[in-house]
């Protein structure tokens, strides 16, 4: 099951009741807006009401291509590590409020 626009497995799959093509919902909605309601594959008029949602279990969706090999997985882990370190660095660079000191002051009357 691959999207007719992106050629990837759709996260939110819909099928055209007119042509039978499978699409990622967000991609076909954008394509219909930009093309004046024409199917990007067949060129015929297609309305959002012609798109039927498909119920697909999570087990049907394959792993991303990068996660199918050891070098690909290492790349994914490196990207996650880089993102985590960047977030930690930006958190440490953010200005911190001054610490609250509880000085012994007498209450004003």
C-alpha cells in the first residue's frame, strides 16, 4: 500500500472512490486545493467527499527505509543524539531567573 503521490506508506490512508488510487490524506487534500479539485494521477475532477478513509492496523505499516539496515539505524540514532544534545545546549544557554533568597527581614507593620 503506497501513496500514489509520494510513493510511501500513508499514515492516514484514503482511497479515491472514482479511480481507486490510494493517497496520504494530507497530501491529496493539498493537491486538490492547488489543482482546483483535480486528481493528481488521473486529472479528473475529485472532491474531498470522494475520498474514503481506510482502517489500517499499525502492524501493516513497514519500518522506514532507514531502519532496515545497520548503517541506517546508526544514522537514526545519531540524528536523535544530535537533537537531544542541541536541546540540552539551548536549555543551558537560556537565561535563568535569579535564585530566590529568603532573607530574614522583619515584616512591615
